[in-house]
């Protein structure tokens, strides 16, 4: 029984680490998306304010 409990603990630890890694990836992707949208919005805003193109 002790071996089964140790294996279960390792499995839970692995699943939690996997979840944390996935959350970090999603947060980083959302950050890059927000940064890209901000850059596009600023460039589009400058052109429409100045009346160029």
C-alpha cells in the first residue's frame, strides 16, 4: 500500500505541475496578444489622427 500511495502522490504532483505550466503558457500568450493589439491600435490611431493614408 505504501508504494501505491507514493505513486499516487507523484501523479498528483505531476498533474499539478502540468497545470501550472499550461497556465503560465496561456498567460504569456495573452500578454503577447495584448501587446500586439496595443501596438496595432497605436499605429492605426496615429494614422487616422494625422490624416495620413
